[in-house]
């Protein structure tokens, strides 16, 4: 069933939705040169990629926000959608929908070694 949902999202003809209830927040470790200093977090989260892929909504039980898409790159081999997005306050982020590893990554694009938020995908579908 999950494979068919993945196929639908990859070949979407509508809005795409992703839910997550677990994730982690990781910072760069200069000793290991990896993002391996992490804290787990649990929260109900939903991402909605608009039909025309110009906006990505992020909703939690506390509220919602919108990121506006500036650029998109698709890596079909790795099954990843890379978005350059801007938050309503002007902050720029990189958002990666990694369908092969069932995760969404979000990082501010203000330089190197910025913290990364990981959201582990529970479900995904299109409308």
C-alpha cells in the first residue's frame, strides 16, 4: 500500500500532503563533520504542497505557516524534491522531500552548518 501511495505522490496531478508525528532537530558537530547532535521531537505535523508548487503549507496543532517556493529541483534517481523557499518573514530555507527515505528536511539557507529539522513521513497522498 505504501508503494502505491509513493507512486501517486511522485506522479501527482494535484496537491500533495505529507504527515509526520516524529522527527529530530540536529546541529552540526565540527569534530565528526556530521549532523549528529540531535534531539528527538514528537508533534503532529502536516505539509501541503500546492497544486502548482508555488507554496508549501506547514500545519501543527499550534497553527500553520506558509513557505513560498522560489525554485524546485527534482532528483528522480534519489526520489527527492528540493525546494528553495522563503518564509513570510523573508527568511530563506531549503526544504527536501526525500521519498526514498520517507523524510522531510528543513534548514535555513543562511550559510554552512545550519541546524536541520527532520520530519519522518507517516503518510502521503494527493488530491
